[in-house]
C-alpha cells in the first residue's frame, strides 16, 4: 500500500522562486492537510481540504496556496519562496479521525 | 482553542525500563486521540488510536489510556529497547460541522540507552 506519497523529498530554492510540493493518497480519504514542522514550534497546520473542490486555511496559511481538483491529490504551492518557509513539510490524509502522514519534504530557501 | 502539552519534554532511560509518557489537552470534547512516533529526519508513524468511547488501546509493548473527563492520555511502553528511541507525539482530534481538527503536542523525546 502506497498510503500518502510526497514529492520531492528534498528541495533547495532561491528567494522569490516558486514551486509545488506534491501529495497523493490512495486511500480514498476525503480529508487532506498540509503541515510544516519547525524546531521548537511543533507541527502547524497550513491548509486543509475536506473534499474535492473544498479547501480552507489552517494556522499558518500565508505564502501558500492549495487546490483540490481530485480526491487523490492535494498540491501545496509556494508562489514566491522566502527564507522563513525553510521547513519540513508533511502531507496527511484522514478517515474517521485517524491521520496518515507522508514521509515529508525538506525545503530550504536560500 | 485546544491546547496540548506533553510531559516530560525529554526522557533518557536504560534499556528494559517500563516508562510512561503523558499527554494533556484542554478541551475534553474530542473524537479520538492518536499517538505517533517520529524518528529523526523521518515522518510520523501512527502507533495507537483511541476512540473517545474507549479507555485504552494496546499494541504489543505499547498501551495507551484515555481519560476524556480529565483531559489526559498516557502512553505506557513496557520493557523499553534502544529501538524505541524517538520522539512521541499525541494528537487529540475534534469533529465539527466543518470537518476534522487535529492539534499536536510538542512531543516527548525518548532515548533508551543500551
């Protein structure tokens, strides 16, 4: 079972560049979410989606965009990367309150 | 707003000890609570899920209990091994008309010494 798959695993960007972190799940979960994890800050919710076509902001949404055109995919877009977005990003999906995480994407913005 | 704390923040024990990790949350109206393990540089692996109607859940050497009324959950690890070294996070889940809401504790960093 693939579960939740994130790509890329590592990425280095320059300030101002844009990129998309991909997330796909094969469990037919309606709920998907993106978190960032920073030392001393724990896991913070960026955006989430409760189904195709429905997204909403989490705790730290600024600088990030999301869309949900299919149940399987939930990409996270950085429009103009900033050093403050250097972090480890986790995608997760959920069914009936049980979360499943991807392996993470480590992003460095120079 | 749900707030989650975990005590202790870090723990170092010799191999073979039984240990308890604590998780406290402020809003007792939770749907369930999940315990995760995170190895350095890795993702979060689900260990146990306790439904709000349950008092405890067991998997191998792990036992998690839940007391909703007092806003507490404990993770008990029996006969600890060096391979148990990791950060352990708890996450109570709430359900409302808009969907699911998960709040994570800061984690307990466990080191089991051989």
